[in-house]
C-alpha cells in the first residue's frame, strides 16, 4: 500500500515517490527503463520484506506498548518514523540523489531537481521529507496491522 500511495502523493501536492524507479536507476543505471523498473521493483520489494522481518524479529517485542491491535499499529508507526528519519536524513540525500547536493532531510534542495524518471521538481522544500514521512507512516500502519499476534500467543 505504501508503494501505491507513493505514486499518488502528487494528488495532494506532495512529490511522487516512485521508489521502484529510483531504486532501479541506482542498481541498474545503464539498463533500459523497463529493466530499471523491474530491478528497482525487485529491490524495493525485498527491502520491504527485510524491514518487515526486522520489525517482527528485533523491534516489535521491545516497544513498550500493549499487545493489542492499536498497540501493534502504534509499534509499526513508531518503527516507520525511525525508517523515515533514516530515509530522509541519509538515504535520499546521500544515496539516491548523491549528485543533487541535497542536505540531510532534503530541505536545501537545489532547483530544479531532476528525478531518475525524467520528471523535474521545481518546488519541493519541506514537501519531500514530509512525503517520505507520509509514505513510511502508511507502511508502518499496515505493518502493525498485519503483524498483530494476540496476547494469548
């Protein structure tokens, strides 16, 4: 769901977060657009699965919230906020767009910023880190909703 939300964030005035294309441009920079998308979608999906497993194995039981449906969603959201901070503070400025001269949390964006898709953003400012946060909140909500063991377990 987070990936789908990323495609449509521009409907609410935020930049589109097309992580499969961005990942594809990073892992297969000389491939065709279709091959980049396929490689990026694969990497993006594996990232989502790995981070979900890390949540379940290393994080979920360490968060001091009740083992209830609401508590588990809050655990997922807390985890997602940490991932958003890492994404906006490190990955986007220093990995995905290393040559764009972004500041941590992407507030000091030189304009225009050309995306791997060819799209050009001319006015982002606070919108990119906020879009990253929204994207991760959706991921965390569904992560916590899906991993919801009962107290009896």
